[in-house]
C-alpha cells in the first residue's frame, strides 16, 4: 500500500489579506450610512410622537371639556408637556440627537379642540446629518387643532 500524500488545500496568506481588506472597505462604507439612517429614524420618530402628543392633548380637551395647555421647551430642555385626562403631567423629552428649534411657547386647546390663532406655532425638530445636512421635521397645528407633519433636508 502506497500512500500518496495529496497536496494540502487551503487559502494562501495573500488571499486571506484580500478578503480582510474587502470586508474592511465594506464596513467603512456601511457604518456611516447606518448611523445616518438611525439619526434620520430618530428625528422622524420624534416628529411622529410630537404629532401624536398634540392629538392626545386635543382629545383630552374635547373629552374632559377643559382647556389643555401644551408646553414646548426648546434646547437645552428639549421637551414638551401637557396634562392628560387623569390630570397627570405628561412630559416627553426628545432624544439627544434631536433638537427642538422653534421658540418656547404654549398651545392651548379649547373645549372644542380648536386653538387660538395667537397660540398657533410650528414646532421644528432638527438633527444634524453627515455632510453638514440638517434633517428637519416641522409639526404645524391648524386653528382647528389638527397637527400636520412636514419634512425637508437642507444644507445651511
């Protein structure tokens, strides 16, 4: 019985180095893109949550037949609040990567859910993106008290 030793199979060092380099390049490109998508999702979620909170405050005013004050506090507090139907203060702080950039103020929902034109304001949420762009979500409340959300991205 003769044992013929076959050539050992495997990868050479240059082949492994090329694979590691390709993986490194993919990671270098993917990580910033994923981080930007996360920041974009955070500001979008904060805008949606703000609109839902405005709708909730309006609903509380209508169902309890009492005026509800929705208070917005910009940076550095970066939060908004209102009183719910059980008279508990609901305070929502936006994520650190998102800034409320509109002026401080109050929106007062009347018993019928409408607001005073004097208390109407746009609430602007912004997040810095890569390349210097700013992702902006604007939540506007109509005189009827219905919030709407718009989005734009701009370079300052």
